[in-house]
C-alpha cells in the first residue's frame, strides 16, 4: 500500500481506472471531461513528451510527486505542496446522512457548479463517474458533496469535499465523508485524501476524524507552451 501511495495517480491511471484514462506506458492522464490529472511511471524522469498527443496547448494539467525544471515545450503555471493522509481509525459507527443522494449523470452540472464555486480541487463534468459521489440538496440546489476520485489497489480517495458557503457550519461535508469512509471500509478498502498545505483548518479536522499524514508532496499545474 505504501508503494502505491507514493505514486498514487500513476497506479490509478494505469490500473483500476485505466478505462477512464488515455496515454502511454510512460505517461497517462484522465481522459478529457474527468479531472485533468496526469501520472508518470517514472517520477525521477517524467515523460512529458509522451503526453503531447493527449493534451491541448495551454490546457492546465495537475501533476504530483514530481519536482525539477519544466521540460522543453512545457511550463509550470503554479506549484505548492499538499498532504496525503490515510485513514487510521475504526469503522465509523453509522451512516450519518442516509438521506444523501447518490450523484449520477443527471447531477453533473450541479456538481460542477458547486465545485466551481468552492474549488475543492481539479474537477470535471465526468469526475463523478470515477466512484461514488453523494450530495445533500436543499430547495433543488446541491449544497454539499463528497465522493471518490482516485482508486488504486485497495486504496480509495475521498475527494470533491465541499459545501456551499451559505450552508457551512452544519457539518454536512464531514458527515458525507464519514458515509464514504464507512462504505469503503465495509468493502475492505483503505480511505485516503489530499489536502493543500495552506488549508490548515481542513488538515486539523481530518486528523481529528482519524486520518494520519503519509507524506507532504509537490503539486504542480503545468501546460504545454
């Protein structure tokens, strides 16, 4: 499991989620419409040239676990670090949001609108197809959601965690996360997540919930010139 975590995006894109990806034996990305994330088989020598046929000039792509100068023809648009955290606690006692709605294609626009407003990370109109996504609706509007993005081996990422600003403080996102964690553990899977370095409030919350830090790693947004 530890080895998978150290290059999690590649193992997902070349493994369980290969049907949702495109690329080569050296470099892969989620197909357009999904989250614009790339992975490399060799992080010490990432083959950006292999990605060229699969991405448009100027398209912003997210890549993690890699540092070094931008290769020829590419530029680094932004960079930071994020923490990769793994669940290290008991099975949540009960489903706290049995009324949550499983999000399907008919909810894609709702999900994209909430993600655009709250910026939980790279998100596309087909991201909710990568795993189970659940949401809370009020007055016909999606006000909170959480779901599963990356899947490699028995690891499942809890992702897309967000709440509409007008409905924060009610614990909706935390309860949706616990719903997912419970479901994953009942399937024999290990939940993990990513949180940006500067999001200290969320990192503290996740630690209190039962996540432990696995590593702090680079996260970059890159594009072809």
